[in-house]
C-alpha cells in the first residue's frame, strides 16, 4: 500500500492559528489582483521586458531590438503590462519611453529572480 507522507495522519485543527491567519487573510479582490499580476509575469516575453526595464528606461524600439521582436509585438505586451500597472510610459517629443511603474515592481521581480538563482 502506497502511504502518503505529505499529509497529516491525524485530523487536528489548531483553532488559535486558524483564527489568527483568517483575520489576516487576503480579500477576494486582493487575491484576484495579486494572482493576475503573477499570471501576467508568467509569460516569458513579458518577463524579459520587465527585466530589461529594471535596468533602464527604454523606448518600444529599444525593447524590440533587445528581444529580437517586432515593435507591434512589443507594443502589445507593453499594453498588457501597463494595464496591470507594472509599467508606465512618458512621452518626450515623438518618443515614448517605458519604465517600471514603481519600486514595488523592481522588488517583486528581483526577489523572484533571486529565488530562482539560489
């Protein structure tokens, strides 16, 4: 008989811990927003764009050149990232420059990168 070792063999609930964590639990809205952010980052192209922008502010043409993709394809990915508030842009004359939306994105990305590199 194949015995599982990754589940409790006895059913026991620590009511104090359950109550404590329940009070801290994410709202449905927070959970949906956070999982949406992570699902957007699940795409390798968007992950590379975030990495590129973590190093410097870049225009769409720069990003397309770095990733070897079309400007149209990069624009599409940037639109998704912008809608999720992961990147922002500023217009300077005829140029549009993208950067990470804020320091939280940099921290989130770098922590994930450190995790997979360890």
